[in-house]
């Protein structure tokens, strides 16, 4: 025996780089080797890939893949598993994804910016391929045949010229003495060889979701835990002065009320009782800093910051200078923010819906005044994210409430809490000044943005001369944060609307105008394809219109055409959306289409009617009754097309949103001649004259 531990319990660790696209050993950092054998596991025989991805092959041929990013409904557990399983030649029905806890050893665990596939594409493929080579080598040694006479399929190694086969699970103990393949010897599959990638795989969690077995953050329970809610100031930035819980103490199930930085934490024996007790607590608040401020005042003050713009070049013969505006928006995830925390003996364990378990760990440690090494964050399924899960305020509060109360605690926001205490997409006001020369060519482009957040003007994705991006900010103390597609939801509404206005100024068809100002072949292709699929030149009925817009970002390209109809009374109906995407290699086509459908509905809702408003320093909306989202009845027909490509995969989650809003507004102009420059559209009269 070479080791005191039996070979069937041997555990191999394959070290992947921390999201950098390089490869490292488990011992010495960057190396030409992708893997190193460095530890044993006395409890299970397993292959493990770490630190980013742990891949375990069990005796029964079950394969566990540890997922370092959070599942928010976007399908990352499925897609990352597909990538690994493809190069491993694994049996898809035997794949079990497992969420990683929050720890820097997994690299960057921030789920946002459509980065998950882009970051882990090469690393996970390489990991799967290397493990497959080791399994083949083990089978070759076991049978005494050359490795090139073997093939792999569905988690088995086959001898090509006989009926012999052996499962991956059976090979665990036989891999111990196999040399680790040099990374340079690994040949990844070409797209033509893919058997899993590029084929629709419905979310791997769907069976558990529809049968109620899936554990979302809201579902988590621990015997003996208590339930918490938080009372906060009705005014933005208001602070607690005092509270009286005498009446709450009379309610059966009341456990305690505690002062925390955000307000008053109320703990009871059920969430219902916690809310009931909270209603009985009397509070006094110190006024917030914007008690006399409302959305109109903020809008006017931001607009006043957009003073005179620089001059356009002297050869400009036609020009315009217009102001565009977009409102505050809440994330409004279907699952309100919540978190479980158990602080005991100087340590804390968290179960939550975070988009970044590492910063959740930091937030909890800071709130408790302990080291991060004493906090463990377990990531559960989340009913949406859109950026809200990056702000781990709810995690920190849960941890502190557990410490103050002495109980394991589940903190839950109501929908009203969630919307009134969000980190909103910032409000912004934009001014664009641009023009054309005597030949209709663009002469310059000046875009200045004023926001109460950190919104920046960015270059249009076209080839334009003389681009100048300017910005100015004024802080009103309104909490803001990342929101789906971040600044692109605002800036692309402005850019693509102004591009359309330039086309009208030049008396050129908006589709042709865009083609004339871009040399990017991928951008041209999505524009040409969306024009073809939407039958761009087909004549529409009276009072109907068609608009186009495109987006380039996150390693992908998209274009949308929206068709609308207006009644004489100005009632708008969105009839049809045609979407085209070039995302490079499409990992999971069905999932991509679902994400594009969801993004389009988000974009339509925020363009048509959704907004967060402020009055006398208070957020006025409190639920879906006044922060309205699109209904099934309002949803248009959506046609979706993916352009085949062998480019590296781009992002998806953010890509389907930005072009929809401007395409919609451009369609409205085409239908009735009204140019919408302020969202939501409900603020603009569309009555056909």
C-alpha cells in the first residue's frame, strides 16, 4: 500500500485558476499543469475539481459539479454544468449541481454583468477534458490496451473494437497512479463535436421547482429559529429617535424588539406575528435630509445642471439638441429580500439569496464585529436578483438581529419593505447635441448626463466622429445600486432614440442609417437579420409603426424591432417584438430565448409605466399595484432568432433589455409622429391628431 488511506476513498483535487483563464496547481500557483493530487477524503471516494469548480464522480456514476455563481432564475447551474459535462462526456441525467459557499478560494463569485459563462467557459471545459483524459488513461492501464483505442460517452469508457466498457464511477480507485496530463496536451472539442452544448436543456432544477422540493431562500427553516422584520423610517435617510414596544409585548409570540442602524428589529415566533407586533410598536424618527424634495424637484435640478453644450463642427448644416429623462426604478424581485442567520459562540452561519456570497460574508462579519473566517455563507436559490442581491444589507441585518436576540433568526422583507427600501436604479437626465453635414453624414456627437447616482454617458456602438461624453451628479441621499444591464438601460434608450432622430434629420430610413454608420460585421449582421425577420419594408396599417434599435455589450450583439398600434384616443398596443442575438456559441438555446423574453417584458414594463417617485422625501410606491409590471394580457408576440456562431460565448442576462425601450419609442414616432423622450411613456400624450 502506498497510502494508509484506501484507494477507493482517494480524493483528487484539480485546481482551476481563480477566474483568470489561467491554470494553477493546488500547491504552487500558475503552472503548465491544470491539476494536482494533494489530499484525501476519508468519507467518500470522489474526483474533485477546485477551487472554482468541484467535480465529484461517485461510485454510482453520479457527478457533482459545484457552481461558484448564484442561481437567480437565469439558469447558471444548468449552463455551467453543461459546459463541464460536455468535455467530460458525462451522462447528463447523472449531473447534480451544488452551490459553492462564499469563499475567496472560488475566485470571483459575483453574479452580475453577464459574466458567469464568459469567466468560466475555458476553465470548466478544460477541467472536464482533463479529467476525461485521466479516466481514459486509467481504463487503458486496467485493460492493457492503448488509450487511443478507447472512447468515452455518457460517463463510460468504451474499447472501440470490443463490447467492453467501464463506468467513470468504477474507475475512481484506478486513477490514483495516473500521471496528470500536461495542459498543453489537451485538445478541446470543436463546436461540430458538441453533444450537450448548443442543445436545449431545461433548467436542471425544474423538477424540484414544480414539485416544491427546491429550496429558495424564503423556504429555509431550522428547528428553533425565530422570525424577524424591521421597521424603518418612512422618509429617505430618516434615523430612529426612540421606540416603545409596550403594546407589542402583549401579543402572544413576541420575543423582542431591538435598535439597529436601520431602525427597529422585531423578533417573534412567526413571520406573521413579527409583522403583527411591528404594527403595535410606536416609533419616533429624526427627519431625513430631503423632507421637502420630490421627483419633480429632482428632475428640474438635474436638468438645470445641463447647461450650454460645446459647439458642433463648422460643417454641420442640420442639428438638434434634445433632453431625455429616465426615472428611479426598484428591482422588485418576485422573492422579497430575506436571510437566515445563526450567531453562536463567536461564529455565524448564513443561508441566503445573495448575488455575492463573499461580500455577504464581509457584510455579516462587519455587522457582528468578527473576522470573516468566522462567517459561513450558504447560497440558496433566489427568486430573482437583477442586481439587488449584490447589496447584502439584509444579510448583515439578519446576522446582527441573531446576535442581539440570541436566537437563530429568519429576517423577511414584505413587498412594501422591499420596494420602499431598495437600492434603486438612479434617475438621470440627458442632453444630446448632434448633427449632419450637407451630405447627411454625422459631424459630431455630444452627450451630457446629470444623475443623482453614477450614470455615465457612453459611446454609441456605431462609427461616429467627434464623440464627447460628459457627466455631472448631485447627491440626494437616495440609495442607488446596480440594476439589470446597469447604465445601459438608460444610456441606450438615449443613444438609440437620438440615432433614430438623426436618421429622420438626414431623411434616411432608420435601418439603412444604422448600417451606413457601422463597420462592425457582427453588429451589421444582427441589424440585417432583424430587418429581414421583421419584414422591415412591409407596409403597416394606418396608425401602426415599426421601430428598430441595437445593442452591443457583454461580449454579445442584439437588435430588436418593435411594432405598435395606436388608437385615435392615444391608447398604445405593442403588437410584436422581433429579437436577434449574436452571443457567440449559444450554450443553452432554450434558456437564452427564455431570458430574452423576460428581458423584453422588463424593458416594456419600465418603458410603458413603471417608475419609483419621491414626494416630501418619501418613496410613494409600495407594491405591484402602483409599481406596475407587464401583465400576460399586455404581452406582445415575441419572435427570437439566434445567429449561429463559433465565437466564444458572450453574456445573456443583460443583453436582451437595452434595445427594447428605444425600439418601442422609435416605433411610436413611426406610428404617430410623437417623439417620446421621457420614460415611462405614460407621461407623454400619444393621441393621434
